[in-house]
């Protein structure tokens, strides 16, 4: 299939936002996804709710069409040539992202580091179809104590600009040094917002009975993945039983005060589309989530973050098998929104891989797309985070995913 012709940008249908404020309502051709994303029913919780999800996740991982390639990646830490080729978005004919941004007269300069994001390991009790990290129960990589302690030193030195310590994975709570990291950061300052990127099902994993109490004690903000309020859609995307365990986890968090109006314990949810389309408008979908979860399960939460699925790693394979990879890239490019650029996470976030290597964002990290002209820069060869201020942001075609529609970041829509 010839694909270059697909990327003829519809300039007439995209408004020029170069001089428009962030408050302007985003309008792009296909930013029209409805908030009525699903309907469902939930069975009563059974004794199985506290059983590990790992055996089921491994079973589903092994049943996938590309089992052999997945295992080769896990064991050899290298992708096959065939998988590399089809994941190479530049071969789809997408325009150069940096050139595209410059032609729109939009600034993509780096700001001081406010968010110190640490991916502390790839082991997870799930193996979701949309996972750009390709986490699973078969992954063994995790952040060592030496790397964590060096990160703590950089955080201490950067307290004048850093406001947030964002801990992600995998399932970060299952990593050896997760609790040590949280305790150390909290001892350093009460002012830091510590974020735990939680998949919710980890709360019912054996050995995690006290996890919610631990998070509450150390005033951790929980950002929980719930890619839909539909049982069918969540289990399709994340595996059998995940929705029920997610609701169970939310109820436990609510019981401890997380997400309850008037409480200091924050609980935010994350929505990912189940397929190759843009998320709905964030505020409208948040209202729908609140209505559905309250009516169906008495679940409460603070905010909803809508995140566009990046056409990389496992999600790229997922939509490639369905013939949707090229149309999805066309969708992202045609819905580029200049107003979304100001709030991109690469501008104020430093992303640290489990081995200490530095990246502009978590997506670049998973593609091993290091700093511009210095791909091997790590926490061990910088004296402070201020050294990266003047380094240009490294971009590739997947960056169109963060600038489509209302924009996308780890903190949700950028507009």
C-alpha cells in the first residue's frame, strides 16, 4: 500500500492557533468522539477478587498472535527486524514533526524541570494491548537502589523548580524499592506532590493488603488507569477480570478517603481510547465518568485525564494487525493543534529510565530516543537538572499523538 499520499494535511480545516490563548476551545477536524463510550453491568465480587492477576495475564500474553516475537524481545532485549520495520513511523510518510511545528510558528523550547518522572521497572501483573511500555509479568527490569539514590540527590538539588515526583512502571508498587523511594521523597519535603501511576488491580495482589494505607500515610496522589467505565471495554483492552478488580481497588481507595470531596487524598483516573481514535473532550467525559461510576458503584474521584494512545510498541502492533496503523497516523497528523504544544510534557518533564538514562518523555524512553545529540546522557553524568535546560527536545513522528485534538500528556489534555 502506498501511504505517502495519506498525509496531505487539511490546512483549510485546521484553524491557525499560533496567536490564540490556551483558553480557546480546541477545534480540529476529527475531535468529535462521543462521551457515551460504553454500557455495562457488574457481577458481585467473589473470593477470586484477591487472587493474583498474573497467571491470567501470562496466559493472555501467550495466546497473542505474536508470542514468538514478544518472547524474543523479552529474552534478548531486541526487536526483530520485521517488527522494527513496521513500527518505523517515518516509513509511513508522516511529515517531520519538528519541521511541522516550526512551519506553524509554534515554540517548542524546554522549560525548567517541574516534573521528575521515574519509570522504576517494567514488571507488571497485567499485559495490556495498549501498553506503550510493553510491561508484563515476564519483564524483570527494575531500578536499582544506586539509581534511586542518585535520583534522590538530583531531586534535593532541584527543589527550587521541581514540584512533582511522578512514579511509574510497569506496576511501580511491585518494584523492590518503591516504598523506600516514596518514604525518602516524603521525608525530603511535604511540598512535593508524589504521584503513583497505579493500575488499580495491584491493590488486590497478594502481599499488597497494606498498600492503600501506605499511600495514605505518605500523602501520595494516585493516578489510576481506568480506560473506560465499561466492563466489556476494559477487559477487552486490559484482560479478563481487570474491570472488576479495578472497581474493587477504587472502592478501597474511596474507603481510605482518596477521591472523596473535601479530602486531601487525591485520586485521578486516566482514560485511554480502546482503539485508533482520539479521546473525547476531557471535561465532558469526566462528567460522564463521574455520573456512571457514582450511579453504578458509588465510586468517587477527583479528575479524569484523557490520554491519546501513542502509535508505538504494543499499541502499534495492535492496530497494525487490524490495518489501522496508517489511518491512525493520518488521523493524528490531520488533527495537529498548535494550541496543544504549549502544555506538552516534554517541555517541563524529565523522564528517567530504570537504568538511569535521561529522556524528554516516557514515550521517547520506550523508543530509546535519548536526548538530542546526546542519547546516552544519564543521571550519573550530570551534576544537576539545570544542565539540560538548553538541550533541544528530541522529536519523531509519534509526537503527533501529543498534539492532536485537545493535546495529550501524562497530566491529561494540554488545552
